[in-house]
């Protein structure tokens, strides 16, 4: 329902802009031209942002982050063995998720060639964020025990 209302609102705004652009007073035409110009600028900025993120993705920005997570997990696992065995299973689960994420990332990197952010890259970013949150929670739990 909200999606339908937003679509209706967008159609209404575009309709008003088109009306003002062609049939409005001089003042309305100037306002509509200004809005259309600003929308074009925003579109270009979004396109540039997506292009930059894709380039970073292709250069391995997320590979490095996932590798760093692996290093942190290895250190935590060593400490957990000395500290409390129950954390080892949680660390192993996070390591399994990290490896799966790394495989997804490698698969997407090998097949990427289109511009923009795909659903796969969005999913990888979201999964990376969730993995970082789980890692942070684990570290806080371990610190609370000490």
C-alpha cells in the first residue's frame, strides 16, 4: 500500500513538473526547469557513486575486509581455547560464514562486468555487515566474561 502511494506521488510530481514546464506561467516554467536540472545533477551524482563503489568492489575492497575478519577470528579462536571453550563453536560458525561470503565474493568478482550495483553485491555487503555485527557481539561477550 505504501509502495502504491509512493508511486502515485511520484507520478503526480512528474505530472505537475511536465505541466508547469510546458503550460505553466513563466515563473512556474523557471521553477520546473530548475527542479529538472537539480534532478539531473542528483542522477549524475548517484551514477558516479555507484560507479566508484563498483570500481572499489572490483579492486577487492571487500576482499580485504573479509580477510581482516578472518585474521580477527583466528586470534579470537586462539584466545578462546585458553579462555572458554564455549566460544570456540561460535567462532567456528562465524568462520564458516566468512568463508561462504568469501566464495560468494569471488564468484561475483569473476562474473562482474556490468556497471552499477547488482543484487549479488548488495547481498554481499549486507552479509558482510551482519558478520561484522556478530563478530562485535562475540567480542563484547568475551570481554564481559573477563
